[in-house]
C-alpha cells in the first residue's frame, strides 16, 4: 500500500493532462537514487513516476523537472531514453515536483553481478563493453546547441571551474585529513587541458545507469539518471565509466570477472581497449586522458566523503556510508597513480 502517494488526485491530474481519464494502480519501486520511484499501471501500459523527496529543498525539487526536460531533449535527438508522458512542478498533486516516464523492460548490472539473461551467455559478454562505449559516443554526438540543454548549461570555462567547485564542496563537510587531496587539486589546476571539447555530458555514466535489454546478446535499452547532465567535457564521462569498469584491484568494480555472476574473464575488455574504442568512434585525442582519470577519481572521492562525513558525525545510520571511508581512500590512491 502506498501511504504517501495520493492516487485519486494523481489519476485525476493525469486524466486532465492526457485527456484520457482512467484508473491507475501505483506500486513503490526500490531504488531511484535521490528521488522516489513508483510504477504506474494504466490503460494496459506501464509507466514510472520519478518524484522529488517530499522533504526536498527547492534545488532538489527543481532538478527533477530539469531532468525531465533533458530526457525530452535527448529523446528528440535519437538517444534511447524513457519517454516522458507528463511532468509538473505543482506540489499540490503529489506533494513535490515529479514526472511520468515510460517503463522500460530490462535489467541493471550491479556489483553483485550480471542479470541472469546475460550471465548465462558468456560468449556475448564482449558486447557489454562495446555497448557501453558506443552508446556514450552516440550521446556525445548530440547537437546540444539546438536543444533545451543550451539554456540549462554553462559550458564556457567548464573545466577551469571544476576543481574549485568540488574542493569548496569538500570544505562544507571535511571531517578528517585526506591523503594529498589538496595536492591533487593543485596538480589538476596546473595540468588542466586547454582544448577540451564541449558535448552533452551525462555526469554519472556507468554500467548501472543504463538498462540492459532482458535477453542476450547485451544491448542497452535506454540510458537513465540524468540528474547531473550538462554541457561539459565528454572525457569526464569516459573516465567516470572507467572507475567502475572491472579490472584487477578495483574495489568498486561492477560485475567483475572472478566474482559470482561477473563478466567472463575471456570476454571483458581492459580499460585501455575501451578507451581505444571510444577514440576510434569519436575521433577524439586521448593524449591528456590521465588528467580526466585523476579528476574523476578525485571528484568521486569528494562526493562519497560527504556521506562518510555524515556517518562520522552521527547524522546517518546507513551502514554503507561507513564503508565509503575506505572507498574514498582507494579512490585517492587511484587518482595519485594517474598523476604520476
């Protein structure tokens, strides 16, 4: 039973928006990151409500509608994203802004392994990396200047402001000395690339932010989670995806070979092979890619440190947040390795 979802009011609103009054059935969905998710069954079709948290600050609430607009823009450019049926920032309907998107049948690759449809066909596992890179290359080829993204982004000086932005965020919750985090910031400032491209940048592109078709061979049915999407440097997306790609010694790898239900070791590309495929697909020069590897690991360390700080300060009971402390340390080691 959904206790914080006004089903009659929602059904009335949706009937008004679509011109098709109909009964709806609503079921909560686990996950959704910072937002709440609900499955909606209506007129023989399945949809998903993505709602800002009921206690959301205004910025978070605004981001939900921004995400829907981004998905509409990308869908119009041929990117595989869920279709937006309706959206509203009126809290009178469900207590917070939300949007309604199509339900995409498929699975997600997580740390505990591949979905059954993929794990049972190991000879096709090469397609996982290929699809991940080819879809990213397609996203980075979007003509963003002709879409609403042009008005929702600040592309000028994007790279130049990144280090200060994330270091300033760290200062709002710094609770311990982090090994060389400030030295890495200085290195990043000193070596920032001067000729980076500007494309649509997903902002959190990785194996578990795409939905895989429910049958082998591996095929990305759609890309999801556009909360961080903007116009920026595409190589940040590529470096971010590499952080989670399976390789020896990577504690946050998704579906790593050698783990239960992981990618078959004979069909799992190395990060270098995937980077080469991206360069071939896009024609981009990866000469300075180490900078992006340093920045992405350093940035993720700062992001996760925020949750670890809540654990240290007694503001979170989520046991995962305690584990983030060690992950942050490993990410900074990774960043220093690429800064050599």
